[in-house]
């Protein structure tokens, strides 16, 4: 009888498993949380390079914010990013890349992101043709075009 009780107890334990009751996230939701944490995350710029040249001085005090509803906002981005828009994942196979909606130079350009703890890195290239979406003068368009690497730290 003890054997039967032990086996029954073992089946009940196995059936319960380790489910914490929390719904599991889809890969896209997990990727969104890498940008936005569980609700919203604001990132402060720590380094900006364009064509391997340091340009942080042009983006001082820049912040970007991501939300789990795929919202994006920026401040002090010097017209590189939209002030407020949405983002999407253009490729289900590569959820480390986003697209921003809008009409700024970085809009519609694949942006690769990597997150390590409290650090976020964005990499993308703005072509001269992409920069022409901007309504700024030609000299401003030439100043914006290039290959960017931006590093941010998570605002606490």
C-alpha cells in the first residue's frame, strides 16, 4: 500500500511541475522586454559614434524610452529619432532588430540592439537617401548620414 501511495504522490507531483502560474512569454514579448523591462525603460546616452568618430557632444542628455506596448520616444536626439512613435520587429527570425515608424533619418532603418544588464547598444546606418526624409537643410542631411553606434545606460 505504501508503494501505491508513493507512486500516486509521485504522479501528482510530476503533474504539478514547476509552473509558477505566470503566463509564458512569446519570443517577441521577451525581445520587447529586453528593451522595455516589464513596462517601460528609459535609457540615457553614454556614447555616440558616427562612422567610427565620437559624436556624443551633439547628443548630450539624449534619452530614449521603450514601452512593452512597442512605444518609443526620444528627447535631445537632434532630429535623428522621432520624438514619439512605435517600433516593430521586421524579422521573426531575428528579434534583435527593430524598425521605428516615422519620418526621421533613423525611421524605417533596421536598428540592431543588444542589451547587457543595464547597458543598451543600438547600431544602424542612415544613408544619404534616408536622411533626405528629414526636412532640414542639405548640410544637416549630410551631417546625419552615416553608420551609428549608440550606447545607453538604464536610468534608475
